[in-house]
């Protein structure tokens, strides 16, 4: 079928709505339940880790269910629609928790967050897996993948930029109320965007089956491919650093930076400005700076430069935290740009390296396991994000940060030792993670541009020889 502008726009719109929901949950659940509702940060972090690891392990099983579905509406759209409806309802429940006792709130949060992960997977797996089912042209499939990833980034950016300002405005200064209303709005937008997608996009009639992979197969394939293993380790370190930063930076602006403001209650505006510049830098890195650097440097060189740049960014932030410059927003934007700009490029390059590792694995074993390797990427990113937020929770409790626990809106005063601990947590741990990534990559990764090209040519030669033999 002809996959036109309407269908592409609908798919992009669906990606925006989908990642708005994901970003709201990933970035603000810890803050909402620890700082506003008063649960232990360690407990919240532990549940987030358990739920995300469970969600990661659940992906292959969801893939099997989708693959076995056969209805008059197709195999993907029924799951996409039902998963969206359920996830939208659960998202609202997640941010509209009733007034419960400590143990009651712990049980409620555990049940709702795990349910959120399960229902999100219900629609996320078919969303990405439906691409081959809606168009059979390789060029259109590639185009649709780019549209999906780009628009997903836009959805994430909208939440990063607008959440705290919207929460403040909608709640009249009461964050608990603001989050509840904002979650309802995001859930409604999510529902509308996915309904438009289901209406606009038709699946081709096909007997194709999705490639599904067990968790055991993922790990076996990973361990048999040293280059994929190296790339995955760097992904874990890089994403772990970013998740720790994104979860802690809101506490820094609320409890630390706000002390330098004439009106501390205006901290949301400075946090939003910082996040906006960071998000914009990330997109700039992916879309503009990487193509420019690529004209002069190899991918491995760019990767090392970006890792060093991110480390320098965190080091500058650490320097600012202990010289008084942390109270200067203009100066803080310098390390912010360095970190997020670098991360945007690193995200692109890890995908490139995983693709090269698939060629490497095929040359080494004779089997191409692209779907397995990329499934493993999804698994480890979710698992890494869970572990990072667990470390964040432990760290917040160790430094004794006292949240507002839904007070009147006044900002709780933190001790000097707590603020020092917060500054160290959001800089030292990411630096260590990125240094590990740099060392592992430098010592173990061998797939330079020249090596990747050499492998690709050898695979092409072997394929040609096999065809001639037949």
C-alpha cells in the first residue's frame, strides 16, 4: 500500500503522545512519591528498579502475544488501542494517589507502578513492531523509523520543558493537585494521538511473523559477541549517568539553587530553563553537530570525544558546586550544554555501533542476530534505568533529604551536609560511570569505520560466493 503523508504524520503524532507518557513517569515518579507524598526514597527506588527489570523481561513475552494475534483489525492495532486506554487510566491513577497511611501508600504505589509498566509494554511493543506491517518498502520503513524516533524525542522534550511550570499553574502552588491535573491532560493527549494513529494507519494483509526472542537467547547472543557486549556496557554506563542526573537535578534546583533566588518559589522557572537548554542541546547534537563532526572524524573518535566532553561537563558542574558558581544560572548552563550535547551524539553512535556489532557477529558465527542484539539493548536500558533510580533513592535517604511531603507549598530547609551530599551525588557518580565507559570502550571496541567497512565487504563477498555456488 502507499504510505503517504497522512500515515507518517499519524505515526509521528503517536510517537509524541507515547513518549510524553513515558517521560512523565520516568522523570517524575520518584519526585512525586518521595518528595510530595513522603515515601522513603530507597523504597521508591527499589520498586522502580524491580518494576523496570520485570518490564524489560516481559518484553519478549509481549512480542509473542502480539505475533500470535490475528483479528480483522490486524495484529498490532488491537494491542495498541487497548494498551493505550489502560495505560492512560493507570497513568492518571499513578499521579492521583488517595490519602493513605504509610504502608497503604507503599502497597498502592507498588501495585500501580507495576501495572503502569505492564500496560505501557502492551502498546509500546506493537507501536514499534508494526512498521513492517504497514509498509513493505525498505526506504519507507527507514523513514518511518526516523520519524518515530524524532517525534518521540519531541514528546520527551515537551514533558521536560513544561511539566513543572504546568504543575505550578494547574495546582495553584500545590504540587500534588498540579501533578494530578497535568497527568490527566497528558493521558488525554496520549489517548487522542494513539486513536488517530489506529484510525489512519492500516496494516498490510500479511502472513509475516514477528521475530520473538527469549531473555536467555538475548544473553547468549550478547556473551558470544564481544563487540555487542562492549557496546551494551557503555550504554549501561552512559544511560545510568544520565538517569541519575535527570532524577537528582530537580532536587538541586528546588532545595539548593532556590536559596540564591529573591523568591525561592520561582525555582520551577529556572529548572525549566535549564532543562529546556539541555533538551535543545541534545537534539542539536543529534541533528546538527554529529553530521558536522562526521565529515572530519571517525565514529570511534567522535564517541571518545563526546565521552570526554560529558566528563568535563560534570567536572565543571562539580567545580561550580564548591566555588559559589552553582548559584549562577548562566554558568550552570555551560556544563548542562556539554553534558546533554554529548549525550545526544552518544545516543546516535551506540545505535551505529550495535549495527556494526551485528555484522561482526555474523562474520564470527555465520548467524545474523540483529533482532536479538537490539532487543537486548531495550532490555539493558530499562534495567540500567531501574538500577540508576534505585541508587538515586538510596542516595537521597543517605544524605537525609527531607521532602515537602505535600506541605503548604513552602520549600523545606535542608542542612548544609544534605546539600553537599546532593551535589556530590549528581556529579561524582555520573563521572565514575562515564570514566568506566571510556576505559571499556577504548580497550575493547575494535569496530572502527575501516574495520566495519572491511567486515561489510567480506560479508558481501561471502554472500556473492554462496549465490554463485547455488
